C-alpha cells in the first residue's frame, strides 16, 4: 500500500518496533532509517523470542493473516499463532493489542475464512491482555489481494459468468480510512478492549462495485451473469486463471464473498471522526497509486523467505554465460533490475509460453508482474521469480516460484573493470527432483541458447543505452 502503517504511527509521535520474519524485506523503505524505528527478526511461533521482541512495547498491532490455504490448515495455524502471541504479550508486559479482523454476521453460516478471524479475536484476548478489534469488510487499496482480484477481473473480462455472490451486500472501506482508525485508537484509551465495525460511507453489492471499477478504469460496461453452480473451489480456480492470485490464496477470499459484510454499529466514528471515502473515491485513489507507481507493499511479498535453494549435494545443472559490457557496473545493475513485468524478458514469446504452461498447472505464471518498473527489493515478486539476493551494483539472485520438478535459481553478477567497463555473468542453476527433473532439464536445454543468450544480449544492450542517456543528460 502507498501509506503503510509504520510511517503513520511515526508521524503520530510514537516509536515503532517492527517484528519481521524476514527483516530484509523492509530494506529500502523510506521510514526504515528513521531514528525511532527498530526492526527485529522474530518468529511468531517461538514464544521466548516473541516475548523478547515485544518487551518494552506499550501496544502491539496484530496484522498477521495466513495468505495460503494449504490443505485447509490456514485457520488452525492462525489460531495457534494468535495464542502464542497473546501469551508472549502478557509475559512482555504489553498493555493492549490492536487487531484488524473481518466483518460478517455470526452464526453457522459464516465462512471458514471469516470464522477464523473471529477465533483469532478470542485467542488474542485469551491471556488477559485487552484487545481492540477493528472489523472490516473489503479493504480497497493498491497492493491488497481483494483490490487486485477486483481490478483484474473487471479489466480482463468484458463478460463474466460469476457465482451468486455478486449480489451479496458489502461495505468496503478505503485503506486510508483503515490506517486512520488503526493509528487513532492508540490515542483513544476508551477504545481499549472494544470491538468495532469499520466501513466506508456506502453499502453496495459486488456487482455495483465491479461496475464502478470498470467506469474508473475507463472500460465499457461489463456484463455480469450470475449462476448458482459455481462453488468456492471452482471460483478460486477461475480467479487463478484470470488474475495473478493463486487458487490457494483465492479460495478463502472466494468463500467469504457469500457472507454479507455490513457494519451493524458505528461507535468508532464518534471516537475517531474522519471523512469516509465512498467506493468510487477509494477505487480512484487506489488506481492512482498503481498508475503513479507508488505501491510500497503488495500481497505478493507475503509469506516466508527461505532464501536461496540449498545447492549442497546432488546434481546441479548450470547454464553460465559471460560478456564484457562497455558500461559502468551501476548501469548494468540498473538494466538487470528492469527485467520482467511490462518490459518482459527480451525473448518474450518463449517466456509467455512458459508462463502460460505454469498457469495451467497451478503456478503464478507471468501475471504477478512486479511492484515497481525500475527498482527491486529483497522479497519482491518478479513474475514467477522471487528476489532472494540483492547487492547494489554487484548482484541479483532470483529463485523460481513456477511449478518445477526441482529448484531453480537465476543469478546475475557484475564485476567492474574500471569506471566505464565491467564483466557481466549470468548463471541459471537447476537442481532436479527425481527422474522427472532430469527429463525436464534435458527437454528445455535446446531452448536455453535462445532464452538465456537473448536475455544476456538484451541486458547488455539496455545497460549501454542507460549509460549513454546518463552521459547525455
């Protein structure tokens, strides 16, 4: 999102301690170097480490939410982590927990996704630390999963055959309003221990939200045909095919769409008054952030970062290529960091075929794109790759997240040869898994000459152009 929580909390005069499983993901953020910011590597599943990380904190925001419904275990994991956090907060002397949960009527008809959010609420308060709960429906903001689903569906499908949930009522809220509430309750002691519904200024069905999205994108009206036969499972696969989200992420979201999510009370508006954006204003703001390339965080950065594959032992195949470049190292590094996304991979037709094949077998394909067209950060998604190594002007390492019978890494290294020349080495590594992995490597080997030679030449050419523009400017 354009304005994440940390800078808002800093602007309100508080010190911030970020507990992160992968602290390197926060590198490059403008607020990370603030003197009142501390980042600690913490595992939420490890009570002693977590309690140490929370020690000295007066309040703790709990924004943890599993993004992948692997074998339907996400709810169990979320509940277990919430219990650990509650106990660690008590041991550390935390005075209050602030939790962003989900709207939805209570009862047996509540989806597993929304029921999980309620269970987490109770678990966070189980150790005795007061919990302030803010329950929201769809949050409209650049970089969020729900916004990405909406935007891609409307943008890519002039005619949509949808489940009956398109008629479900929803009260979306703009991410700006959510952040104001989250920061506002810190200065509102009367909100401690309270449960509040938060929503935008209007209630619409999903069909109307899609109509407004099409209008704000400048697209012709979309025709939406609702049918009663699409289950959440089928809906998740449909979302996977049309949007960058995997079916494992889409399924919990799709299940929750059947529930009406409308505020039943508005007490929070009296405690923290603010101008609530309507749906059109929220969508317009989010689209503006995307078009202005101001998306700081994105759903694609969520999840663990195991780092580079373990290449010790076993067979590792390599495709290594090297070229001398008549450009400084910084220009080559900048060219490397511009690959993928809208600019492509220089041999685009082969990459598109590979991306399409990946989508068919449940992988991310090329549709995830990239957070920013020019810069990369550790942890960024880059089409069906992930940044797992980044050394300014020296190296970039990408781990494959496509469906593969093995592990793959794409590594770029730059060695300066004086101020105006350098050596550029590009290495693709693949560790096969079983006979299928060996067959895969030898099947694609004939294509490497086209794919990797073309990419090497393209980066070399782009680096020289970047250096020339810099000298001319």
